C-alpha cells in the first residue's frame, strides 16, 4: 500500500479526501431529498463522490495503520488518543461504506423506477413512492452519520498530533 507521497507520510495527505467528499456528498443527498427532480441529474455525481469518499476512507485507514506501524518500529509510544483515533478510523470506514451503499441503492432504484414506469414499478414494489422516500431518509441519516464519524475521527487525529506529551 502507499506509505509515502513525495517523501511525506501518506496518511495526513490522504485523509483530506474523505473529510471533504463525504460531507459534500451528504449535502448533495440532502439537496436531492428536498428536490427529488435533482436525483436524475445529480444522483450519479453524488454517488461518485460518496464512492470516492469511501475508497479514500479505506485508503486513509490503511495508511494510518502503516504510519502507526512505523511509529512502533521506531520505538515511539502510541498514546491513548492515537489508539482511540485508530479505532474511530475503523468506524469511519464502515460508515462511509454504508453511506455509499445506501446512496447507490437509492440512485439505482430511482433510475429503475423511471425506466420501468409507474405500473411496472407498482407491480414489483407495492409502494414505490414510499420505498423511494424511505431510501432518501436512510441516505440522509447515513450521510449524517458518516459525516459526523469522519469529523470526529479527524478531530481525534488532530488532537493526538497536537496534544502535549505526558511528563
């Protein structure tokens, strides 16, 4: 995996991708939930941002693990806050995956519903409007959770870097 970029540890550089893309995708999901007509136009873009945010969260977690291994190998002590940050990174990766999966399902369902037509959609899914509304609500909640997780994980990481060492 990528441990360094341009001679610098990759983790502090890579983490900015999920920190930007996941909240941005969440804003897109909220906008599409408010204006469902935007789903057709912006759905693929928002899904792409959520997907790249998820992949970046996976990459951030793996580069963080590599950086932690480097710290241990050099004999540095891993602080409790850094351990907490690593655990939070695992959660952020999971929430980013769930967010991407829900957004993808919502966008694909909306596309299928449009192509199938109301009659066929109703024959397959008893209440397609309710299903679409439920997917929208779950996508907003998943986005809020993923955004909160990424924010808290990033804050935890910054705190662990800038904290004063114990005497």
